[in-house]
């Protein structure tokens, strides 16, 4: 799959162009990257990554936006209450989901959604990318930051 | 998986019903040099007359090879991922399994007990005199099938019992010639059937393997034609295999069979079907049309005719590719949109420049008088807009985002052909985009993308 990534990212870029979404392919991140204005002088970065399901399978995309970084030091971690709140909010979220991504230094609260690339149309990409960006920014704003 | 699949599954055709079923006794390998000359003659077409021994030997098989077959095979074998897989123990096992599978499930037959098979093998021998020894096997199957695999001391050819029972000598010659064509050009060394479904191979490589398999079939068909020397026999064999009809009464005219291709094209375009890329063999009417084009090119006797035939076949095979042929305007399913939309865009400046003309020529519908069409459109382009809308709305399947992008990218390519894109051309592109349900601003994004790609291409060609 790794060898297919540049070509698939190029396809994502093409559909983004059709949706009049500006972005670029970040070769290091292996992602198509877009920045969204989310209002009130806030912005949110969205990354589109590609992957395949199974041998010769359909190419999928994952639209992701990091919302918060939580260092896993002894005094700072995701509390039980916060985890429950994320679960509750997940239920009310449309076109996106909250999740936790582990990194060597901590955890990232990531908003994401997955779509099939082959049949993806411009409007679908636009709606989902905005939904992910807005959900991530809304969550991040609750903690007073605009890092992403 | 049937172990035989590990080698090169292939179709055969059925013999005529007057032929006695093969009793399949154990037999001896054939030494072709010991075989008497074929005296059948039969229905050889003048265009493929080199079925006669002397002419056949002098054939330049390499020149007959369909160029995309050689090109794609080179690309596949250059892929590190493919190399790794082919060198892996799993593939060595697959090679062994195919041979043992055949030996376990088939019986060796002496073709002398089956005159039509002996005659067919003689034909193969004359066309491929370098082949030292052929071991012929028959396995019990109702499917008309044949395949070939190298053995330690010679070449193994395996035919299904249905193929032996239902194919006449001419049809068997086509089938065996086809199979030996695969052997001649190294097709069977690749284990394409395994690679195409190998989960450890990148999807792009697997797709390229399928594309190559289809191209390899075109080459193999040409070799089948060389051996049988008859378009009629080739058409009958293809028809029998595809339809399963094995009656003696089968009348498969090569021209009528090939003419099915255009109807198939229209159906595929109107449906918007793109699910053919996983199929290892081209559509039967495509194969027949490709053999017809090849035969006509050979009859014309010059390299240019063969080049033109190969180009036409490239276009036909593009119909089975997920994204068309790879070039900006190479997607056959979008050809109508490219042509009518391209004409609208090009005429924004009141005329079609020579470079724009050349672009439009490549996507003009069959039988179009481009001069008359452009003259008529220059006077009143309402018809072009209407045709563009019809091409878009007439399709039963929804256009994907990638297809719509390809249309706009292609239209920009036509506009840019003369080196510049005017405001008028961009304005018309935006109106065409609106018909496609695309926001007008998308045209500017696609244009920026095109210009960036163009700069990259120029930098590469300049060596920067």
C-alpha cells in the first residue's frame, strides 16, 4: 500500500480542487493537508490520509484533525470524567468521531471520519472535512487553545 | 485454488461434435520434428497466409508482439515489490504445485490417436520450430480451457477434455498457438494470476499486472492467428469459448463478431461501468476486433499500419482500465464530454487552433467529420452545449469526483493546447462545470493544479 500512497493522495488533491478546497500534499506526513477558518479568528488543520482495506481492496481516506495533546506525565492525563464526556459528545457528533491516538510523549484527542475514495465526490469531501475541522476546533476551544 | 491456476489458466474452445471424444490413453511425448507436414490447408485467410511452413518460420514474432505487452511486462519486472514476491518461497511452491497438480489430475495423451490434435500440434511446431519437445496432457473438465507450463525436459501443454472434444483442428491450432505465444514471450514465467491477488503486493502493482495480462492476451491471440492462419477459425474458437455453444452449426463471422465491440462500448459508456480492471482477459469482441485490425495491418504490409492498429487497440483496452489510458484525454468513458466540451472551450476565441484541433481529433466520436463539425459549431455552438449535457445526463451511473475532475482537467488541457488560456475559455469552462454540478471556483483550482503539473513536467524534461 505504501507505494500507492502518492498516487492516492494525488486523487484526494484532485477531488479537493473540485470542491474548491485549497491544500497541499505533505510528503513527510504522507497526507493531504488543508487549513480551515473556523470563525472568530480561529483556524483548524485537517489531514487526509489514505489506506486500503485488504488485498487489492478499495482505497479509503481518513480525514483527521488533532484537537488536543495530553502529555502522559503523572500529573497530567485524561481524566475519567473527560473520557466519559468525549464518549457522550461522540454520540451527538455527525460525520465525525472523537478518538485517542497514542504517541511516545502522550495522547492526542483526534477527530476523524473515514470515506471510500473511489466514489468520493467533492461535496462529500467538503462537508466531512468541515465537520471534522469544526468538531476539533470546538473541542480545542474548550481548553482555551488554538494550537491546531 | 486449482493448482493449475498457478500457471496460466487459459481458454480453449470446443471441437466439433463429429469428433470422437478423446479416450485419453497414456501416450508418448511428441517429437514435432517427426511429424508429417500439415496437409489440411483449409480456410486460410490471405492476410494471415503465413500458416504455410516456410512463411511461418520466417515470421518476425517480435515485431508482432503487441507493444503494451512488452512495456508493461518490463515495468512489472522492474518493480522491487514484484521481484521480492517472485523470489519468495511461496512462488516457488506455486510453480511446483502447478506441475504436480497437472500430473496428478491429467493424463498424458499421444496426439497420434487424436488426428485433429496431432494436426494442431504440427501447426504449432512449424510456427515455433525452436520448441524441442512437447508433452501433451488432457484433464477432465467441462470448461474449454488450455494452458502451458515449462517442464524439466520439455514443454507441457494441458487441454481440458471439453477443448479436445469440441474444437476442430483449426480452432485447436489457434488455441495452442495462443498458448505457445504466451510461452514464447515469457508470459508464463510471471505467475500473473498469483501476483494479481497477492495481498503483499501494492495495489498499483497488482493493477499493472492485470493490465499487462490483458495486453499479453493480444500478443498471444496474434500468435494463435499465426498458427491457425485463419481469422474464421480464431473467431469460431473465441466464440465457442465465450458462449459455450459448441454446435457444428456455429457460424462466427470475424467481422460480425468484431462489430459487437462498438455496441459494447456504447453500453459501457452509457452505464458508466468501470469494474473491468480486475479481469485478466479483454472482452471477446475486443480481442476479435484487435485480431481483425492486426490482420488488416499485416495485409497492408507496412509498419505504419501496424502502429495505427496498435494505437487503436491501446484505446480499446483503455476501456477496461479504472482511470482510462493514463493520458489527460485518454479516458474512453469521458470521450464525449472531452470532445463536445473541448469544442465549446476552444471556440471561445472564435476558432480552433491547430494544436487544439489535434487534441480534439483524439477524442472525436467514431465517424465524425471534424472539419464539418467545427465549421458548424463555429457558426452556432448550441449543439455542442446540448451534446455535452446529453453525454453527462445520459449516463445511468453517477459520475465520481475523480471523473468530474478528469473532465475539467481534460478541458483545460484542450484550452491550454495553444499555449495560453483566455478569459473567454475559462468562462466557458465555468459554465460547463456548472452543467456538471461543480462549483465554478473549482475551475480555478483545477487550472492551478494543471499549471503546476505542467511546470513539474517541464522541469523534469529540462533535467532540472
